C-alpha cells in the first residue's frame, strides 16, 4: 500500500460516517416523469458545481442530473470563498436545471428556491430549525447562537441551464469546524444525520418547489415562493450592514424581499434601497 493509499484508507475509516448509497438514492429519486434523471456519487472531486457545468457544456448531462461528492477539495461559495470539510461529514452536491420558457430575469430566484427547499427538507428529516440568511446561507442554532451550516451557489451552464450547488455540514464536530461561526446539524441536535435520508428529503422538496415555480412561469408571488422565502428568512426584521461592490456599505433594517429576490433595506432616513448583490452582516439578534 502506498502512502497515499494508506492516507485514503484512514480517511474512510470513520464508522460514524457511512458512505452514501448511490443505488438506493437512484431507486428513491429517479422515476418516470420526475425531475431527477440521474444520481451519481464520486469519492472525491474539486467542485461538484464545476464538474456538472463541464458535463452540461459537453452535452453529457440532462436536466435533473444530480452529482454528489463524499469529499470536495475545492468547493466554492459566493465570492470564490473556499468550502471544505472532512470526507463524508456533509452533503456536497449539485443539480442541473434547465428552466425552459421561464424568463431569464426570474432565474435569480433559483438559489432562493433551493434555500427554501433545503431548509424545509432538513426540518422534516433532521428535526432542525433551519433559517435562511439572504441570499444563500443556511443557519442553525448551536448553544443559543446562530451558526452557518451550509450554503448555496448557482452558476449558469450554457444558454439554457443553471447548476445549483449545495453544501451542508452534517456531522462536523466542534473541533472540525473551519471557523468559529460555523455549525452543523449534529451540533444543532439533529434527530437524524443519515445523509441518504436527508438528501432524499431535500431533493424531493426541491422538486416540488421547482415544479410549482415552473408552473407559475417563474412568478415568485403566484408560486408562493416569495412568501415562503420571506417566512423563513432570518435576515428580515434585522438591522444589517450590506457590504456592496465598489467598497460601498449600507446600514439599515432588512424589511422585505422584492419581486426580483432582492433584499430591501430601509435606512434611518426612510429610504428603501433594494440590494441584489453583496455580503450581509446581521448586526443584532432576531
């Protein structure tokens, strides 16, 4: 056995973190007439998003393709931030969507839609109250503190596709957290950390919301998505600082999510300013 093989073997020896069962996931998720058309699991990759974008570009992935990795070595969040975790400690996956006939201007709702689906799916399967920090962070409560346990990243895949990537910390222990502000489902006292069960719940909920959104031609109000996102968004009602492109900052109360999925911030002068991109810092507890 080479040193590399020995290192790999030690990394895969954690019995508290069993591997995903790809065959069972396919049986449970891929069905005639359903959204999910393929479910593939790889032991390790740089980024499932990058891989699925490349497969889509090469014509080797259909809508509904799901790619999961037991370990990501170059996982990315917004603003190219790195996302790393021990092997089999989380759910790291990407899905390919092709929202044909939906106006492109409404595609920006896809990461928010995914956030609603992930939060709902985890609540059902893990018994964890998961909130959403605009635009794409998943928050859990650990020891009375709000912690980030996951994130969502959407990328265009050609002219007609979007790849949405999701990373969720499932069994990360306190000593494995990358930063003090991070959290995981196990630290939030999840009733289940079975990743197969969690993934099925999340993807079934995502299919339901995506189908509803498409049936409404991507209209966030008609589909109920705008209301659902606002109901689960921990950012609303908070005093926040928005760190915007061009080294600009805006402070005020987060008061609404508008029809374009933007966060509306009301300043102390009463001005309502929609923010479509930027880092949001929560300045006081909910």
